């Protein structure tokens, strides 16, 4: 459970708040009554969740590039945050093949700049660097990767995120080790889905575009297994990690250093084909896919995370199962296609979720605090 009292009035600096995950996080912080400042480039897609959900109304919205240290430091000094959440990234595997230099510049040097800025802003008490499950050296193991497993990455994106983890560790040991009042953490999430993702070369945004156009979705690797989870799940894990780390007594503070995996339960470790089957069922229209026989860059066949550390240290567990994750995502996209009120649609999902996650020790008024039950699953077209 997240304590609403902890987040009330907390000054939070978020990089990458115009992106898919960053937009959801900005809205969550707003609902928790935190005082959030966002620092990012323009939204990376058109349309974007940032624009559709009017995220700028819920956060102090600043434009800037994490590759620009001077601008980043000035923005962070102005915001005087207690907490820094670094999410700005070049997040696409295939784009990293097209632009490896830009990918490394953003994902590696951007992380260097965030940590360098944070160590020169006296108000900062904690920095959370968000990377990815793909930061591990993938050996197609049948068991989940643990936080102590070797970092690696076959493609430039995955490798750059492994580098970002190494940068985070080096800054913690070199500059923050003696300054115990500042915690340096990292979070690694599995494959995240949810409404509002419009990026290219991601399975559900690609499915949306194909289905709306009335054509078959071309699927590169339908047998690939991924740990699918709704975007709200790891974001809640990040917030809980921050809260626990900042609230822990000094004797326990070291338990929260290093990386934390956030992934779904075994039920949600499913193939791409299985995900599409559930999404199409929830979509409720004449949608279909077919195998893409063209040559494509390397992709891992199997990827699982071991989340025992988050479960035992934070008492964090996923709330939504695989079917609910697909259902919530399809509901959001169906509302978008039908030109519904997207700020209301997005906040309704956040409130419904936080209603089960927040310990109400300060003002928080979700639209619905009803339990998320299996009997609520229904065809969104109905």
C-alpha cells in the first residue's frame, strides 16, 4: 500500500514526463497530491497520452533535453526537489539499430547528467533511475533474471540500459556513498502495456493502427514470451520503493540500494500470440493478425524477471492479472477510437487502480474504490 500522507506535498522532479510511462506517472503523482515538475522533450508521438489526457495541467511542465547538463541542472535547482525520478530515454529496440549514437547519448549520458545534476542540488534526498528488464544479459533462460545476474544487452537499446545501470552504481559508490542522506536506486520493469502508448514497433500500438485501418497486423515473432504488465503496476512499484527507502531507519537503508525488478505474476508471462488473442477478444471487432516473414533484427525469444526482492522487501505484488491487463488496455484504446473524453477515461483508470493501492491517511478521492473483479470483464464494444 502507498501512503497518501507520504506523497502529500512532496517535491518530485520527473524526467521524460511527456512519454507514455512518464505521462501516467505524472497523473498518478497529481492524484497523490505531490508537487511534481516534469523535464522532457516534446511528446515523442502524435497522438500522445500527454496531449490526450491534458497531463500539462497536472504537473509543472518544462521542456528540456537530458543531454544538456546546464539546462537540466538549472531546471532541477529551480524545482528544488526532494525526489528525482529519471525516466527520459530512447526506449525502442529497433530505433536503437537506426540511431545507436543517439540512443547511447540519451540513455547513458542522459543518466550521467541527471545524477550529476542531482548531486549538486542540496534538496535532493533520493534518485530513482528507471531502466528495463532488457538490461540483463539474455541467455533465453526458463527462469527469471535476478537483480544480481549479469548485465548485458545484445542490441544498442538494451546495452545502453545496462550501461545506465553501471553508471548509477558508479555514481552511488563514488559520490553518494558517504552522503547517507541521499539514496540512489534503480528499477527494472518488464514489458509494459496500457492505453496511450502510440510508439512505433510496439505490439499493441501497432495492433491499434492495423485494426483501425482494417488490415491484418504483421507479427514478427508471435512465439516470443514476455512478462506483460499494465503500466500502472511498475509505476506503483516505483512509488512504493521510493516511499520505503526514504522512510526506512538508517540501519535498513542499504536494503533499498541497487536494482529492483518489477514484473507480473507467472500467469502474465505469455507469448505475443496469447496477448493478441486476449486483446482482440477485448477489442470486440473484426481484428486479426498474420505472421511477418520478413527479416528483422535480433530479438530475444524468452524473457522473465524474478521479482522476489520487490515482493519480500517492499511487500509489492501485482494487482491485475493477464486478462485484466489486456482488458484495461483495450478499453482505453476503444475509448480513444470512439472519441471519448480521454482525460476522464485515463483518470478513471488511475483512480480505480489507486483505490486499491493507497492507504488513505491524507486527502485522496478516487472516482471508484470498488474491487477489481473478474466479473467486470466484458467486451468493450458491448
